[in-house]
C-alpha cells in the first residue's frame, strides 16, 4: 500500500483529507505530516503547501510531490528540495473554473463600484450609485495566459468584456489580442481599463505591479491581484489609489500573508481585500485530482502539470 503524507490546512484538516481520499483511493494510506511514528523512508508521495526545509529531502523513497495549491512557492523555497522528485502543480479544472469565477466577480465589482455600495450598506446610508460604464466599454488586460488566464478570458468575454492578454511569449487564445515580451508591455497597458495579474512567481515577475506599470494604464483603471503577493508593491498600489490613477482594486494575494492588521489597504474605500481564496478547490476535489494522478503514475503514465525548476512555473 502506497503512503501519502499530507501537510496542508493543519492537523485539523486531516479528517477532510482522509475522507476525500477514501472516496476515490481506498488503497492509499493517508498520514499526517507530523504524525508520531511516521518514518521518512516509508513515504511514497507528499501533498504539501509549506513544508519545513529538509523534510522532503529526508524522504528517500519519495516518488512525487503534489502542491496543495496553484502555487508551489512555499515548496521550492526549500533549498534542499530534491529536484529529481517530480513536483506537480494543483492546476486542475476545479481550480481554473474557480479562478475564472473570481476574476469575473472582481471585474464586475470594479465595474459596478461594489466597494462603495458595501460601505453605504454598512453605514445604513442610501447611496444612489450610477456606474458610468458597461462591461463592453471596459477592456480587461490579463497578464499571464496560462490555464487560469485562458479560463478567465473565456468567462470574461462571456459576460461582455473585451479581453487582451500579455505574456512572456505569444499566445493564441480565441478572441483575445495577444501582446508578448517587454517590448509590447506599454501598448498592452495603454489599452487596459481593468488589469488582472495572473503571472507565475519568477525572478522576472517580482515587483512587476509597481508605479511604472500602474502608470501605464488608462487613468482610473481597476486592478485585480490574483497572481502572487511577491509581484505587487503594495505602497505603489496604495499611491495609485490615492492619486486616482487607480479607481479601485481587488487584492487576493499579498507578501507577507496574511496582510498585517494595521495595513491601510484593509480599510481603504477603494479596495476589496480577500484572503487568498480566488482559485482554491475543495479538499475533496484536490484529493480526487491527486488520487487520479497517483493511479496513472503507478500504471506508468506521466504526471500532469509538472513544475519546471528552470522556467520557475
């Protein structure tokens, strides 16, 4: 019987994980990361979010590691990570669908000035908001056209938003104008009314959402941050909100996380803050995806959504 060790959501989440795996992989032994008596050499697979440095390397018979979220930043941050062991990203249909839903909700929230209406409700104040634009009049620019970015474009276009995209290399997404590389960034930003960051976490994308990038957008643009916290300079976002370059922002990712309680973005009248929940599938959905990947791997099939250490995603 193969052994899967889990470190995601804390020990309290293990009942959910065991229930999820029991439903789709009853032959898999699921154990808690910190369980007494767990021997490192007995572990075949690991499902983790932020393992302590060196723990995975000590599992000498480890066959594959699964990230429990879309990002694997907390895993590859381990300088001792055993690179010969395949690392699988949680890029599954349930995650991409949820991300698309979140981006649509965020874009509509910016379009309809939902933050203003929420403040008015909290104050029991009748505020007759008259949003000036329809979806068809606001172009959404998505940075990052991978699985999640592509899903978001389809859903955004379905509710009427024109969509363009920017990525490191040229992408062919139906109905979406594609911009590629640093040389086309300015043209992309100049057409964007609502900017969405869905880029992977790499050295090149660190701090990419800064005053220069935000300054290249159309005046009064909106911003949706759902990529990685390390890509955003929060002070620059705050400054752009204060001077009107940004009319609003929906922020789901931060560095550090959680966002410190005293940070001014929490109470800013033009900002919606969420707790890194944009694309997280249920534990049952993630268990089913991991179980299917393990079953295929045991049959000699390749693993899906492999992380490339050289590219950084």
